[in-house]
C-alpha cells in the first residue's frame, strides 16, 4: 500500500512538487590487529542478513526493470596512461602521506582499538585554493580500505573520489595507493574518511581544509580553530552492525569533541562488569579576549546530529559544506553527520570559562531503542579565556536565535528570479524494513523518474567497480541502484516516511535546496537558495502507532542538481548504518567520460584481481 501511495504522489508531476518551497527564516546581515574487523568483502555481510529487524514490516518488493541501467553503447577507448599523473605546470603540489594503523586509544574513559592515520585521530590536511594534491595512503591495517575526499568535486579525476568498488578497487593490507587530484576553485571546510566497511566510525577520518587567499570574510577574523564532532562507540563498527536489530538505531556510548568525551562510567561498568572506565577531562579551547575566531565545525559521526552552541556567545555563519553563505547571526545551529559549517565568534564576553555544547538529537528512542549505557546527550568542551581560572564552567544555556538550515542562502547565489529550468525530475522515497524472507535489516529505495524506475531496491556493493564497468561498456548491476544522467539540471524530491531525520550526501557535486517541509505545503521564497552537498530531510510527523509512523505526513526536501562532469557518483544516507544496509543510489554520467578516461593510470584497477 505504501508503494501505491508513493506512485500516486509521483504522477502528480513535476509542477506541483516544484512549488513546495523553502520555509522562511530571518537572516541578519552584518559585516596492531583487532578481531572485530571482519567481513570486509561484503556490503551487507551474512551476519547482518540473519539479524531480525523491524521498524516497518513489509515484504521486500521486486525490482522493476529499469528502462536504462546505464550501459554505454560502446566501450570507452582508453590510451595507456602513466601511473605518475602530475599537476599542471605552475600549480603548487601538496604532498601528504597517510600511514594507516591500529592504535589503542581512550577517547571517553574507556579504551578502544581505533583505526588512525599517522598515529593520531582526526589527522588534518590543509591546502590552498588551486593546489594539486598527492596523498600517499599506506595501508598498515589488517584489512582493506579506501579513502573518500568528502565534498571534493573531482571534476577531471572521477576515479579519485574514493568509495570502495565504485570508483576504485580496494587498498589491500600492506599495499599503498597514491591519490592525485586538483582542488580546482573549491575552498572551505571538507573532510577525508574511509569509504569502506564503516571504518571511519572507528577513526579513519580527518579534516580537509582548503584555504582561500581571497576569502570575502578574511578581514573579519584573526584566527581559525577546527572542531570535530562525533558519536563514539566502544565496540567496533562491524560489531555494532551485527547487533543492529529491529531497525532500532544503535545509541553511541558518548559524544566527543576533537577526540575527547565522557561516557557514563557507572552505567558502562554495570552493563559490562570488568570494563575499566575513568572520568576524562573535558577538551579545552583557550581564546584571547578581543580576538575573533573562525570555527570550522565538522560532524564526523556515524549517525548523530548535534545542536552546537557556546554559552554567552553569538556567532555569524559564513560557510556551509565548502560554500560561502550570506552572513547570518545566530546563537545555535543543527549539524547533521557529514555536514560542515564555519562561524565567526568574537571573544568579547567576560574573562571566564564557558560551556561549548553539542547536544545530540535523539535518533534512538523514537526507533524503539532502549538506552542502557547512560548516554549523556550533551557533549561538552570548555571555551576558556586567557586569564580565567582553570575550573569547570558554571554557565547556563540561553538560546533565542537558532539557524534555519534550509534558509541559509549562498553568498551571491541563485535567487527565485535566476532559478534555472530543469530537464529531468526524480521522486525518491525510502523505508528501513524487516525482510521476513532473509530475516534481515534492509534499506529500500523507491524511485520514479523520467527514464528509470525501481521499487523497494536495496543497494549492494558491486563485485567490480562501477566506474570500471562504465569504461568497459558493461551493463551495470541492478543492485547498484543506477540512475543515468547527462550534463544539465535535475530536480529531485526526497521524501521521508520515517520518524527520524535522514541526511543525504551527493558525491562529486553540490546542489541547491529549493524546497522543504511536509507534503503539499505551499511555496515560500528566500533571498538566495542554499547550496551544499548534504541535507537533512525532515521526519514524518503527526502519525500514530508504536513509532508514530502510521498515517504520518512525510517530510520532504526539493533539490536542484547541476550535473557537470562524468563519473559514478553515489547519493546516500550518511547515517552509516542506513548506508550499510542499502540506502544508496548511483548517478552515472557518461558525458565527457572519453575525455577523462585517457588520464586514468593503466594499473588503476589492478588490485581488484589481487
């Protein structure tokens, strides 16, 4: 019945849904080995397929035959390319090495074997606009991996995007791979992370900052600080996945800020007798009164969304997901996993200690989870002025100007008057379901578009990289959830029938957010449209039943995607557990592929047969 409803929505057509636009907001302008790391060779391993799961109980539907699964009519002709792709003349090259190892670390009071780069968590990479980057990844782990450069377009190097078995083969244990790409005209706050077997949840991640010598806000801050937020699990990510039951999203053991947090030791030791747990100190940021700070905040969580604020301080948002925004004065903002913001804060309060707060959204109890580990939803750090006493803050949170994330327009961006006409449209819906045949958890995607339809389809990682199949002219697997596209503008509506928010990320591109709300709401205008690479879709509200989903009104987001360069580009929920059980589609674009194919190193695919 639910699929029938979705089809009814779809046939209403492009025009009615295009008119459901952005809600209003006031924008204020101012100037070592681990036995847990197993089953890496399957996207959904057998243990997950056998785990019972229930949020919405429906049978998995058959995948409708797609009109076009992206098979190219002929094989792309490739000349032999050198494996030493180098930067263009006169372009600076930044050389970085990431040596990947296991390391026992204590982030929140309990030790865990983590995966790290260069012996540290959140290893930062900083380059300048236009730099050519060469990153040598040395895999000293006991498992294979791949690295994704989150938010980087890879316009001329689509094989460098990084998701395992999509644009590349895996980097096997003991092997090395060199990523080479240009930052082009991009600037801002990005991050790098493993894009295979949920490894970034266990530590393979870090900031990737592209500095802009012509930053329009450069004169308005004196120093920069990079702040990473994350949920933290004491078990390995694959163990968490194996125990992921009944669509009850797993609650983390703590939240961390720049790798430091506090778990509830009494609850943890009660659940797991014998566990050693100690009270961690809070992370402290020392600032000087009178200075202005640009904070680059990155949410690197497996699932958690946070509401970020600093007691007694307002802030001005100037960037989201690598895109300059209209300067907007707020005192708090919501940041979903994978998203990034830059805010400018003046250290103009009294010399003292203030709480920095990152409050998790409860994505767990609404899905049926019972939190037994004593999780504190408020993750804290200390914002300490030079000269203040070394002690914990006693400040209170008083918030009145939250950010409306759907109305944070791009600086000098598209307006309703300059909005382009799109040539294709997609209506995208999903469920997280229990499959009674396989007794497993699956994410199912339903998609209706101009040339591709599929129903209740769950993504599975292919046995051969998607981009390689494209180059060889092969038919792409149906389980890759393929959506063929060409260069041009595409309208996409993402509908959420779940009772929690989901955040969706597009590889290799940014998109414009032109509408948000509950189904069939009227159009609302804004100054300029937001442009970014990840957006949260509002939950389905107003329903009944045990989880409140029966009869609820779906949330939706309308986006416009300008496809401009060839490749295989994933679009997926960035809640890692949802992605791992199949909430993924693949946009495939052949336009211009012949031109870039000649630059792919001839040995790029060799490790697939290793």
